[in-house]
C-alpha cells in the first residue's frame, strides 16, 4: 500500500499569518480525500508537538479511517539529544566509552528524514510568506558590514530560495525529493 505524507508549518505560524485553522483543515481534508480516491494509503507524518498541519491531518486521517504511520520527535529541538546512561560504576567501566550506554533521542531533523524515507508521496502545505528566516520576503536584509561588501544588494534567502515559503515541511520535501520521491508544495494565499 502506498504511503502519503503531509507536513507543513506549526499552528502558531499559521495563526500569526492570520489564516483560519478551520479553512486550512478543510483544505487538507479535500486533499486527503482526493488522494483516497486514487486508492487506499497509509498516512505518514511527524505529530509536531506544536500542532499545525501534522496534527490537523492526523485528526482527519482518524476521522476518515486511514491507517497511520507517525514519526514523532523524541526531543523538541532540531538535532538529536545524546546522553549516557549508567546503572552502576562497574557498568560504566565495562562500556567501550567509559561513559556508560549511549542513548540517542530523535530530534526534528531525524524525524523529518524518517518521514521522507517512509513516504512514497509527500505534500508540504505552506502559506504564502511562511519563511521565518526572511519574514516571507524571499530576501535577507544584510547587516551594515555585509551591506558594504555586497554593494547594498539584498541576498536571496538560502532557506526559501527566494520564494518566501519555507518551514520544516519544506526541508522534509527537499529531503524526499533528494531520495527520488514524488513531492508537492502547495502554497495557500
């Protein structure tokens, strides 16, 4: 059975843009139903702890009876969290590192890679101007030192590549694209 992923910005970003959560939810539901008309699929997403597209679509999948495959992050940060666990001083000395057993908790980046690897098709639902790195302008304003070096020109934002639309969902479709997956970025205005 094919696996279809849905990703996008967190809820606070959607609200900050002045968009209706109900409108976004209905838009996502139509998209999920359209995909369902093509045949059964497994819904894939990351259950963002900050709600948003991931959680909206997961709730829709539940209401439509679509099977789910969810990859939540284990820590609320981009990189994985690594720490060492020891039961006793003796166990610590037996370990190769001398630090005990290494524990790795998955951050957003690893979670997004899992989503990209798991799905056959991935949708990134964005709103126009969602890039928090450039404020949706598509350009970075340069500081005074850089402004002088570049002769007063703005630079294209390295995250959104000048479109003004970018979130962790965009990072995930870029990863899926790199893996040869079918990807779609849908921008809601």
